[in-house]
C-alpha cells in the first residue's frame, strides 16, 4: 500500500536530510501531521527564510543576512588577526568561547583530493586578495580541524601566505587528532588558541 501523495512527498523531503533513512523520515512525517497548524507554518517559513535570506559575506565568507557580516563591520574588533576556519559553525564555536576578538575567514571546506576538492573550490583566492589589500592584517591563525585534510590545507595556506611577510600560526594540539573545532569544549578551544605556534 502506498501513502497518500502529500505524506509520501514529505517522507521524500525528510530523507534528503543527512542521517535520515526511510524509517526516521516516516516517523518525522507523521509527527509533522500531528503538529499544530501554526507550528507547521512556522517550520516551513523558517526553512524558506534560511535559504532565501542568508548569504555569504563578500569579505570573510561567513553566512550572514547583511553583507558585509556583523563581524567584518565591527571596527572595535582586532583588525590585525584573521582566524581561518573550515565552515560557519566553527565561527560560532570560536565566538561562544568569547576570548577571540579578531576577524575570520571561512574556507567552506578543506582541500580533499579524495572528494575532488581543490584550492579553487575553497575561499582561498578571496583570502589572499584580502591579505594583499588590507595592510592591517599581521597574523593569520589557521584553525582548520586536526584531520589529515585540515593539516594539508594548513600547510598549503602557510606556503602561500608566509612569503608575503605575514605571520602564520596553527592552533595548538590541545585538540586531539581528528577532532572537530565544532565539538571542542570552550576551555580546550581557548588553550588551543592561546598556545598556537608559528608555522
Ligand atoms: Zn564577514
């Protein structure tokens, strides 16, 4: 027996989410049908708005409603340091720590030959352009994750940036190998930034 089309479509939509198989998708679809109509409308609006109203900051590559983003517009932040992360979630983790007051650059991933991801697929040229045009930047902290791809990306960036006379540092290995910044607790993250070493 087939489900009526509206619920079959909803199940198909939930199955597009990561880690959601047919069983979970079916459970979520039936849960949605039982929700209050207002809550379902809010949920649908939030989905559409997240996609429609968020953009990438033209300066740092972070997600933002306004371009440039809040952090890039904030002149009270330390303009001499740029912390390079893999994705917007890492910016959130760093900001939650409340100990870093410089700027960011979001790569939108890491170099990964396995996945066919090269330098041109990441926000690297915009970083180099930023460093060339903004003389105030004195240090780039590479905070890619402690994975083989993260390390390779850090090395690649270091080789590109150091010849310009800009200091390049890497987070201390308080973060265990293979660990994600996203999941590090705030103290670990603080120690990793504090103990950063020059590349
Ligand atoms: Zn920005």
